[in-house]
RNA sequence: UCAGGUGUAGCUCAACCGGCAGAGCGGGUGGCUGUUAACCACUAGGUUGUAGGUUCGAGUCCUACCACCUGAGCCA
């Protein structure tokens, strides 16, 4: 048998015979000629099957092929202007691994519910394939960025004994004779790790039982969370800015083809420059008072507010110093203005909204203890967390970036559900 | 959870004022040596989301329920 190749590398075998293994993406036939679009995960190539070349029996068998049937085709790689991708495979022999029954997803239109019900198959489609490739690139860019800055990857637990933030709803689960909760953030554990390693990050799934039915929410999503000892809000923001620039650089370098397939306008991504506009809450609130009559000063921003703010700039906007009341208990208050928190939200451009939330953490034992009490959180569950302020407390900061929201923005999608292989939402846990 | 909307063939959708349930795609059969979501001919495919009600007659009107979609709150 001829040597194996992946479709993406087929150009190296021009004029030679190779064996390709994959699935039938589409096919059509015309008398003694049969065209099979072969898909192997790395690309798509058209195999041309002539009756006279492969023989009567093999040709007849090839006509049995259906969408997504699995095959092994050996043939000579040729260049052909008529073929998409420029290369074609002149089939010499075909081995059918399996004939698939009627495939539910046709190249025609489908509704979102049907596609989600068939998500396990939908992932084979070219647009979904492109989104997952961009997701992969973004995750790799994040890892490389933190590795270059000498961060240590520290994995946070998924089972937790109590609310990390205490504000949002948690998924509860049985844990032998007691209860446990699925994590909604690795942050508190990263704070412990930062005191051990200096600069750390975690990357893992997080869970929110919020009954949110919007295009921006999943109940299970992935978050990358750096945490740095001896770090203030300004330095924290610089790291966040650098991370976003790294992602843009990598995606524009390596995934142009995928973004083009997704019909993503690259111009808004290409014009992004540092430094990103930085704006304290009060300044943002003043803008919103003019633009949105429903906005109440002192409140957190709603989705329409974020859209208004992000559309005023071509680069992501960093909004800091929110009122302490709308933020979590661990946020450090600004010593200059104690009713404002040393926190930051990063809003992606083009109305995509919040992709990063973070800030400087409260590092004073007494202040933190009082906040835990004020928020009516179970004190004993935070004993270990308070220890971090007892044994060598230092200023520290970090943030969390939602991977799926970032992918939604980079890909220019209108809904978050296609950015994760198997989305979990309020109304979907299958497949 | 609230507010709107949708539910008809495997899929995407038609069906006028309440009057014979229809098309394209996909499937099957046959044809074609250059197709790209091919084309031509033939063909199979239905408990109109579920349960009630009004009516001579309901896909169509009414009630309840279910599922999904869009948006809001909350958040990354």
C-alpha cells in the first residue's frame, strides 16, 4: 500500500501515490466518473474515481458510499485548477471501512435546536471545525503567554466546600455524607498558590447555576485565571492587556483561513493597539447617563451598557474602580476613595461585552474578616483563605478571562454556544 | 424567573376568511467522463408538539401543558 498522508500535507506527494483515510464529506457522480470529497480532520480533498482505473467492481462499490462513510483511498496526487484547494487525488484503489446510514446533517440549512441535538456530528462541519481551531489557538496563546512570563500552572480543584464568591448560584452535589459544590472560580486557590510560587495561573472548567438564558452564558465554561503576588491593579491591567494582544497576534498569524471561513471581518481585530483605553467607573457612568436613560448611577453595568461603552473605542476598554457594593467581598477598596474597589472589567470591542474581570485582592486580615461577616459568608469555610493574610500577606492581584466569550468575540459569532465543543446551558445537557 | 415568538415529512419551510396535507433538500431506483450545495426522470416518506374544547368540518379558532428560539436580570 502507498504511504499514508494527511490531506493538509498532500502537496508534498505531488505526482506520487498516497493513501488517505477519512470520511465522505460529499460526493457526486456522473456516469463512469465518481467524485468523493474526502475529509480527514486536517482538510478536504476531492478524490476522482474513474471506472476504467479502479475496475468495475471497485467502482460499483464506491457508488454505495454515503455521507460520512469511512474510507481509505489510495491514489496519485495531482494539481488541478478545477479542484478546491488545488490538489486532487486520482484514485487507484478504495477500501470501504463502513457505509454510514442516512446522515442527518445535510449541506443545506438546519435549525439551531436540531444542530445542537446533533452536536456530536455537527462538530464535523466546516464552520464548527474552524471555530474549534480558533479556540485551540486562543488557548495555546494564553498558555504560551504565561509560560513566557514565568508563570507556573497550578490546577484548582473542581469540588469545593463552599462558595468562592458567595454571590452566584452554585451546583450542589453529594460528597459522601456531606455536600460539595462545583467550582465557580479557581481564584481563591490561586491566591494560595501565588503566595507559594509568586506568579501562577489556572485553566479549567467553572460552573454557574445561574438561570441565565442569553447568548453570552453557559452553565459550564472555561476560564484562565492568573494571580500574582506583589502586584497592584495597574500591573494587573498591564498583564491583561498583554494577554489580549498575544491572543490577537497568534490568531491573526495562524488562523486567518479559519476566520475567513467564518466570514469574520479582520479589520476590527487588526486595528487594536495598546495602551487600551482605561476609564474609571465614574467616567463610564457619566457617558451612560447621556446614552442610556435606564442606567442608574451606582449600579453595575447591564449588557446594553457594556455595548454602549465598548462601541466607543476600537480597542478593548478597561473599566476600573466600581462601587465596592456591586463587587465581590475579596476586592480591595481603594485607599484614596474607600467606596471604590481596585477592580477592572475588560470589555471587548464591537459590543461583545465583558471578557475579563479581576482586580487587586484585599490583603488585610481584619478588613477581609469584616467583609466576610458583612456578606454573611460561612467564616469557617474561609479559615484557610484568611490564613493567607495571616502568614506573610502581600499586595496581590489577578483576573479571570472567559475563554468562550473571547472565542465568540474573535470569531465574530453572535452566540456563545458554538464556541465550546459540547455546550451546557440551562436547557441543554445532551449530547 | 419575566416578556415576546415558534412548533406541519429525516431537514428547511408553504398551506389565502376554518373546507382534498404541499414543495425543495436529503433517501431509494435509473441515466450521464469534470462534478463542487451538480443535473434529468421516476419513487417512497405525515397521529400537523401533547391533552382537551368550539364547529357539519380544525394545521388554522379557544384553554392548559411541553419543547425550543429571542431578549432582560446575573455574570466570565
